[in-house]
């Protein structure tokens, strides 16, 4: 029996050693897993802190960019307004140039018409001067004829008076 008891104690001791070894192995693995999970949690917390820090920095950058965007949008609006103003001025100037070109075209047409009238009137003047010279020549001839007729009349009157005087002197004698 003592042998059985020793054997039984050895068996129990072996079983306990085996159980203890298994438990130690389990606890070592669990501890190792726990350490890995703890490390992952610590890494995750650091990642969260880094992300939170980046988020804060990005948020500040976004606010700065929004301000810059607002300023740029205002500048774009001002430039667009200025551009529109210049385009309106350009359009008004183009309309004025077109109006002036029409006036110039009308003035040129009037000049051409005036030049045509001047040519026509100059030609007519030449013809009238020619006619006037012809008429003057006729007037001169007619005046010469009238002068001759007056002279002839005077001569005839003189002859008529002489005839009357002769007839009056001849009738007495």
C-alpha cells in the first residue's frame, strides 16, 4: 500500500505538475495576448490622439482656407464687376464709334452730293455765262441797231423837217 500511495502521490504530483504546467502555459499565453491587446489599445489611443491632433490642425487649416476662399471669392466678384464695367464701357464706346462712323458716312454722302451739285452748278454757271455772253452780244447788236434806228429817225425827222420846210416854201411861191 505504501507503494500504491507513493505511486498515487507521484501520479497526483505528475497530474498537478501537468495541470500546473498547462495552467502556466495558458496564463503565459493569456498574459502575452493581454500584453499584445494592451499594446494595440495603447497604439490605438496614440493613433486617436494623433488623429485628434490632426483633426484640430485640419479644422484650423480649413477655417483659414475658408477665410482665404471668402477673400478670393470677394476679389473674383470685384474683378468680375470691374470686367463687366469695362465691357459695358467698351460696348458704349463701340456704339459711339458706330454712330460716328454712320455720321461720317452720312457726311461723306452729303459731301459727294454737294460736290455733285457744285459740279452741276458750275457747269450750269458756265452755260449761263455762255448764254449771258450770247445775250450780251445780242443786246449790244440790238443797242447798236437802236442807235442806228435813232440816228435814222433823226435823219428822217431832219429830212422830214427839211421836206416840210421845202414844201411849205414851195407852196407859197
